[in-house]
């Protein structure tokens, strides 16, 4: 074995250890258990993300979040260790799937090392356990892995999902539930914080008209938003001296929130996922000037200092620089 390959294998063997800690599962059901008939082609089990991992897509918008710990002695198959043709073929042999069903074709792909060998091996297992003929056997897939001595599968190679790092727990008894969180929170606190920023800054420039943040049903998006607006103005209305700027602030749930369908959406308090701020103004027109006029961000990425900077610059331009 070359020094380069030895160094690579030493590094990837530490991958599961690197992410070791608490794990997170997202669901729309108020309990944590194996889904026996998932939509994917992988083994039955419970899928977890590392707590420190930022998920892709809408997982974090599901109704429930479960935080768990797994035992230190959990027997984990780390797919990143299947990184050579030799280890891939030995893995398939260990699972006793190295005969029939296009095995020779997959063996040639693995030996050719034309792409990630773990990905090739996992794809072979997916096809072996029924995906090729439309008869998925996630239970059999799970059983064969456990018979080989594994209680979980860890993947950061993109073999199970090309953009996510996850732990597939094959034995549902091998975790300890630390916390169950229900997705709540309308976003009122976020809206109120921006509201207070505009109110304090707007009073420096003119008369302020404001409405308190409140829930508002948006029929075209079928969602309950928390929304408010604040107008800062100077001069007589409709006169040449009249200047105004109106900030609309809103917190909104995701209108396509990963399958969560409340019985009565008009009464539902769906967890907030977006915070938005937009500005409408009279004159002068803001043209050819690098001023940000709106802000819309995933609630996980909201930076209040950026919103504050946008508000301050818009107010200063409308009421001072543009006069």
C-alpha cells in the first residue's frame, strides 16, 4: 500500500469519530420509530443527521425535531472506509451478495474505479434488494447488514444521499432520546425586533406611523404571517416636500413545509421559516445607487446587523442625502 493511500485511509477512518456526538431526526409524526416503507431504496431504519450538520432542503421545517445520543460501542459501518476496489469487494462478500444479479458488471465498475467505489457498492445493494424490479425489500436490506454485524451505517460519501451526512440506525433500540422539540413559534419576536429598530431610527427623521405586529391570513399563500408596517414621513402629504418610506416586516412559515398539513390552516401556528423586510418610498427614485431595499432570509440565517444597516442607509438617503 502506498503512503498516499495509507494516509487517506487513516483520515477517512476518523470521519465517524469526527461527527460523533448528538444526532437529530426530523419528522411530522409525534413519535420516533422506523418507517418500514420509505420512499427511498435504502434499508429500513431511523435516519439521523449530526447535530452540528446544517441540513439541505426542508428537513428543519418538519413539525418535530428529535435529539438523541447513541452508545459509544455502536457497531457502525462507515461507508468512507469502502474506498478501494479491494475493500468494496470484501464488503459485498461479507454481506453474501457476491453472486448473480449483475454482480460481475458491478465488479468491473468497482475494479475500474471510475467513480466513488462506496457509491458503486451501495448502488449494487440497492438493486440487489429489489429496486431493479420494483419490489423494494428495505427489511431484508436491514437484516443482511445486521447479520454482518452492523447496527448502523454512517455516510459522508454521498452514497446514500449526495448532499447530506447521515447516520442510518439499523437497530431502533440503540439510541437514547435526549429531547423532543415541537416546531412552534410564529416569528413574532423576530418581527418585533425589526419593528423596534425601525421605530427608534425613524423617529430621528420624521413622523412615525406604526401598527403593532399581528397575525394576518394570506389567502394566496395559505399561510398565517406575522406582519406589520411602519411609515416614516416629512412634509405635507402630496406636496413637493413630501418624503416617506414604509417598511413592511413579516415572518412567514414555509408554504410547502415538507408535507405538514394542518387540519385548519387558518388556525394553525406553523413554525416560522422566513423573515422579510421590504421598503416602499415616495421620491426621489433610488436609481443608480447601491442601496439594498429588501431582505428575505431563512430564519436560521437572519443577521439583524444587516437589517439594521439596510434600514439606517435607506432612511438617511431618503431624508438627508436626496434632499
